[in-house]
């Protein structure tokens, strides 16, 4: 079974830059692969990723992105398709730890993923809505270039959806024995600072114990 570290947080809080940094630098000598579901969805919507995706599915994903929706249980097969295509493209050996960013987004997705990916660690990045707006406006994480969905109405919709549907995953994984780390992110917190916070709050010994290394 694959092992994953789940990064939770609303849009703009720095999940993608942290995931990229973990893939680039690793943590405590372990290799990571960053599965950025939002990035993958945008690539599918633009036709960059076509592996196994039907034209009708691409149109549906475009609608999901433009309206800030979540993939519900009946459409979860699309997420599985995209994840499998990612693992093939990255030639994953199964020994890496996956940084799961943007998937799962609600309990139905978490239950569907459970037979495939064991998630013993959840990292929650938190900031106020005002701080998130500042982060997005100044592109603090360096990941907002070229985004066409960074207007305030959609950002706010995603913020509310995160609080209602995604944030409760904290309790879901806690009930299943996972460790949940909450890291506070400010309006100017850089990715390297977030990674340092993670290391300050997670010792190498605890990390190895969580992932049975």
C-alpha cells in the first residue's frame, strides 16, 4: 500500500509550495512525490494531460474548476484516473511518500482512497481569510502565476467550502490514528519557513515511527 502525507488548508495558504519543496528536498532522508490535484486538474482542463481522459470528462473538469466545485463520490473515478496517470508518468516505485495535496477534499473521497493510500500524518496549514488574500495578491508562495481563478468571489467560495467539507477531515484521520499537525502561516510566510515549522514540530524519530521506516 502507498504511504501518504496529507496537506490540508484553504486555497492560497501555501500547500503547493510546501509540497514542491518536500519533493525537491525530501525530509529526514526520505523521497517524496508531490501529487498536486488542483495542478493536475488544471492540466487536464487545458488538454496537457490526456492519459485516459475522455473529452466529456475534460469538459466536466473544466466546469468543476470554473465553479470551484468538489468531485463528489459518483465522480471519484476521475480522481483515481488522474492519480494513476500521475504515478505512471512519475514512474513511482511505491517506496516514495506521496504528498497528497487537494485529494482527498471530503470524507467520501477519504474513504475511497483508504484501500490504496495509508495516511498516518496530516499537516494543516492555517491562516485568516485576510492573510490568504494578501498571500495570493503578493504571490508569496510563487505558485499563483497564470492562475485565472484568483478572484475574490471564487476565493471566498473555496474558503467556505474548505471550512464546511475539507477541514473536518482532521477529525476523520484523528479517529483513525493519524497524527495531525497544525501550522500557522502568516501573510508573508515563505515555503522554506513552513518546511522549517514542520521539522520543528515533527522529530525524525516520530516521522520514522509514523511511516514504519
